C-alpha cells in the first residue's frame, strides 16, 4: 500500500511509523521547516525553549507503551506531578526539548518539509493524488490528513468524497506565545510551571527547570481570550503588553531577549468522540487532536487509529 500523509506533526508521524512497520510505503508532507507541529523547540541566544506543547501525560495503554519506550532510551523524563495539586499523573517532557520526540519518530521515514499540500484528488483508477502548491503530484492508494480541520476541509474539497461539514467546521482557539530569555532565574513555584496563573497567561513554563535549557528562559502562553482580543496587534505592541504582563513572574530578573510565536489553530473547541474520520471506502482518513483530545496523547492515539483504519 502506498500512503500519503499530509501533516508531519505527532499524529502523522505516529501513523507513518505504524504503517511503515506493517509494510506500507509512506510519504509525509509538511509545510513547516521541520517535522513536529506543536512539538516545537527553538533556540533564543544560548537558551532552549519549548514554544508549543509544554508537557504531556500518559493515561491510556497505547500511549503509556510509547512513553515507556522513550523513557527506556532516556528521551523523556518526569517534570512534575502537577502544577499546584499533585493529581497522581506524571507530566513528561522531552529531555532535549519536545521537538526531539518528533525527530525520533521521523527517523527512517520519508518526510518532505517546507512542502505545501494544495489538494487531494482522485486519480480515476481508484487511487488518489496529493497535489502540491508547485503543481507536483504524488500518487497514493490512501491518504491520511492530520492538519487542523479547516485546512483538512480545504484540502479535500476537490476530492469528490462526501464531507460532513459539522466535522470540519470546527472553531479553534488561538494562542500567542511569548518566549523570554532572562538574565537570572524566574520567580515561578517549585514545580517550574503555572497553569492559569493570571488574567493574561494560561500557562507559564520554566525551560531551565524542565532541564532543556542551560540558560534561564520562560515560555508564556497567553490565554485564548487574551490571544483572540489582541491577535491583530503589531509585533511591538504585543511585545510591550506581554513584557509588562510577565514581570510579576520574573522576580529580580529581567528579559534580555524575546520572541513571539502565534498559533492560529492552537486548540480545537469541539472534540469528536471517534479517534479518526474515514471516507472514500476507508481510503481517506482524517486524524489529529480534534478527534482524540487536544493533547499530545490525543494526537498520538489518533495517528495510531488512522493507521489501523487503513490496515483493517
């Protein structure tokens, strides 16, 4: 079976690995410069920061097996057991940043990055083709689409399959990330993380406390409401507003360098009960965190379900 996967975030990478292990020929396409999607890590000066997903839990057997395998190879570690109250669930992080887990899953797979998929169309002989924005076409027996649902709808509009618009017309919350390298330690609680700490930030994470940065650096995620209200402000205005909002969390330290990151389709507001969606005789599958939950674990399990849907 030849399978094309649009989106090399966690769901796409997990689906690709499972299919390849079963003998399929898999090609992944992603518009980003590297695989991972919201498993995103970057450098700011000498600091390393996770700017997408900050941590994950493992509450289902399928994902727990993956996490145990990562842990056995030293790729993940426990950050805390909650931010505030201990709820009994370990919060894991990639020991070299969250994107290192995406790189591990991508190893041995064929991933074309900086490649924009434009449409999925039938070939007329029972197969499919992924049309790229440069006009190139990639033929496949089946297609998995793991990008956010509005983008998936646009990709499939010319496919000729019956699209349930109630599935694809899902609204997403936006998130503005503020990444700050400091001249000293941040003034966060002992866990190194804060959830819903104030009226601006939905999460604050200390990357040095997580163990991924040798220099003090903090990731601030603005809440969906704040991000929506301030989305169209210019860069300098956003930086000024977020610098002011961050000050209570810095203690005696100051920001020496910062970057902004906007996640336009950060979190789906509606979660579908099924782990993936299939059509066209089961040869087109849509997966991602809108199906199994807007978490790292949900994306993993949805990708695994997409592979199983093709394998039967």
